[in-house]
């Protein structure tokens, strides 16, 4: 006898993966707790987190949106101005430290910083630069808008049963004096980079674990019993400031995030959903990527979300076709702006 003799087919690569059509590999996820249409779901994180919000709404689940767009705002402007993307008008959050900042502001455990960028006479919010791409008319307007979003985050958390958070990056930019962390480097959307003021930071595994632990502990204090579902954005980095080749930097970044997510999922209130594995593992042969080899196609998103809802006992919906997909980075993703600085081939 040996401990492998009684394991199921899903425990072996040949029977679970190599001998099966890629879209029949599974089941890849078994939820820790019941999730149904009455479960109030909030979503924050990097660009891929938006897909959960969209799919939850489409399937008739209860999505928490504490900062909806004004009724008079034209449809064409809603997403451009950061509405209908996450559970508050918070923009992209790429690291656990950035999420922790928002939670600490919303809970009152940390003072709200009075820190803003400027460009061409307009004021920009450095912690959510993409929500007002043209900037605010004044410092006071930008500050009021930020405080509205902080209040909306607090409101969302008070209503949420399940928080979905998508981890995106380990690279970040910070204000040296305060430690305030930005989702994008100064000078990309507004202001200018000052090495005496601004610092590049690569989060190590221990830091990611510490920040995620602080996030989960704070959430349990704010709303005992809240569940947290972690995912990892499958798309590679658009650019790296680490000095490494972007492919190597991406591999290291995702390895850290995956290790941290797996460790946190050992906690009873936390689970991990393998969207990253579905997009990047060998059996899928990059079939879910758009031609730029970074963005996940509509077909890929459909398959991933069918896996999520299928694990909840719901029938799969027809995933969008595999026809031509956009070859440019997602315009609603702050990180996408970095593509404009790439040298011409």
C-alpha cells in the first residue's frame, strides 16, 4: 500500500488534465460556503475584478453598488468616469496595501490624506486617478469626491456578505514621507515624478501576507462573519520598473500573489477562486488571451465565470465566441496607460 493508490482521478495530471479536453478539466473549485442570489456580493481589485461584478449582475445575483452613477449621467460617460465597475467609485486596486488604505480610511482607523496631484490647472486624485481622467476643477472638489467614495466604501462593507478581491500586482509607487501608495506612478496621469518624493516599491511575500492578514482582520472587526473570496488577475504586467524583463517580473509577481492567496485561504472566512490557473495553465494553451497576449478575451471571461457559477449549481451560459478580440489594453484599467510609454518596435 502507498498513499497514492486510493486517490481520485483529479489528483493525477494525466487523468485530470492531459487526457481531457481543456474545457472539461475540472471541477477546479468547490466553494467553502453557500453562495446564492441572496448573497450580497461586493467586488474590488484590479481590472479582472470587474468581471465578477458584471457577471453577478447579469446572473441576477445581489451586487452591492454603494456609489451608483447619477441618473442624469449619459451611458457613454458612466464607465469612463469610474461608475458601474466596482462596489464604490474606487478605481483599480492592485495591491493589498492599497485595499488596506481604503479600509482604514473607511473605518476611521487612519486619517484621510490631503494629498493630490495637478496637471494643466486641474486636480487629480492619486489614489483613484482613472475615475476622473480629466481631473477635478479644484482641490476642494477632488477632496469632496474622495470623501464621498470613502463613505461609499464604508456603506458597501456594511451591506456585504461576500467580498471578492482580485490581486493584481506586487510593484507599486509611494509617497516617501507618508507611505501613501498609488495605483499608478506619478507623472502617468498627472503631476510629475520626483525621485526625492516618490519611491518605487516591490512588495515581498511577507509584506503581502501581512497586508492581507490586516485586511481580513479589519473586515472581521467591521462586519463579523463576512466572507472573502480572493482571485488573481491572470493578465501579465504591462510594464515593470524592477529592471527585469517583463516576462520574468510577471512570473515573480504572480507567484508571490498566488502563494499569499493560498495561505490566506486556509482561514475559515477566506477562499480562493482559480481564475488565474484557468487562464495561464498549459492545457488551455493561451486560448483565453486576446492577440496582445495580455487581456483576457470575452470568451475567456465567459468560461471562467461559467466555472464559478457552475460550482454553485447553476447551468453554464453560452460564452461569447472566439472571433476577433481587441488587441489593445483595457482602457478602463489604470495600468493600461503605461502602454503609451512603450518604445516603438
